[in-house]
């Protein structure tokens, strides 16, 4: 079995990191036919993912992401390629979030529809198949 470990620091806070984790989970469900379960916690979340030959988890914290995955024998031969793909995907999502954060400081002007003085309608996003959401962890003090 091959192991993959990826650690990414960020300064997004838990709410924004949670949104990125959901987006990541939706993408891997669609692109790689993964089954993902999100376990929301008070101080961090866990995204568990699995499919034949792969299982792992993504820890979502206010200041970092921590991904650990185990690849079965057949997929282990592609561990380098799979790890590069995951790194690239996480970096792209984090980069987009950082860019949105800098745009939030300076509000953008609404785009105008071509040939009219009207504001163009906002694009709508079709919801992907819903992820499984596990019950929130009980509060422990």
C-alpha cells in the first residue's frame, strides 16, 4: 500500500476552509467516483473519502488542511501522479479562495449586459449530488 500525506497552511479561518473542503469533496466525488462523508466539528471538520483501492481523510482546520490517504496495490503504482493531482487541486482551490479574499476588500462593479444599460444577471450554480453529512460531533468540555 502507498501512503499520501499532504499538508497545506492557510489563513482562511474555519468557515472559508469548510467551503473549500466541500468544493474539493464535490470535485473528487464527480471526477474520481469517490464517496465522501463530512463530519463537522466545533474546531475542525473531517472529510472521509473512499472508493475501491483508496481511502483517506482530509482534516479541515482554521489554519491548515491535512490530507492522508492509503492507496491499494493497483493504484499504488500511480501514487506520484495521484499525489500531484491532489496537490494541484488543493492549491488551485486555495489560490481561488485567496484571490476572492483580496477582491472582498475592494468590491467589484457589477457587469453590464452587452448592448444594454442593464446589469447582467448573476450566474447560477447547479448543485452537485449532495454529500453525506454526518452528525455534528457532540460538544465536549
